[in-house]
C-alpha cells in the first residue's frame, strides 16, 4: 500500500513539474546560427527547382532581419536583431518594412528572373535590405548583393 502511495505522489509531482514545460514555445531566433552559414543556405537553395511563381509563393510572409555582411568590410558584419526590422511580403504584392514597430518603407513587389536560375525582387521603389538575388531555404532567406559589392542580408521567417 505504501508503494502505491509513493508511486501516485511521484506521478502527481512529475506531472506538476513537467506540464508547464510542454507549454513553452521555442523561440526560432534563439536557434539561429550567427553568423549565418551562407554557403549552406546557397547550397540548399540551389537544390530547389525554383520558378518565379513558386518562389513568390514561398516568400509571402514576415521576415525578421538578423544579420548583414559585406565582403569588402567583413569586420563590419553584424547581428541586426536589436534593430527589430521586419520585411513583410504580402500575397497582394505589397511589401512593408517596419523598423522598431514603425513603417519605414512600403512598395509593390514581384519576383523576377535576373540571370539563368537566379531570382531577385523587383520593387516599384527602392527598398533597402532586399537588394540582390534571393537564396531561400525553408525559413531562412538571404538577399545576396555581393556580386556588385553590396550587402548580404539574412532573414528568418517569423510567421
């Protein structure tokens, strides 16, 4: 009888302490590789068979800017999470950039083939962060503008 009581109490305590852990959400930002592995992202992107339409569909959503890098100034590479910059690509072809909760840019967007199997965003007005060709792998996105000495900007999907 004592053994049954001990088991019951042990079970109740285990449930009491473990149940709250089930409700905890894992923050995707906490699992980001910083600096990002650009080569892995490009290799993953290259395995996809993108078309402009498929890539456009895959890009719709909110993207949090988390890292920037420029090959000419590698010491200036930085984690950008503290800037709290989010680029939203909407299915109605509108693009919105929010920095620290304030809208700083709005424009229209489309995906354009820029060269062979490379795609980029075409916007109706200049928008920072989204210049260069697109590398997309799951929930990681890079706008790679290094071919013209620009920045490589990395994003993670937030929705």
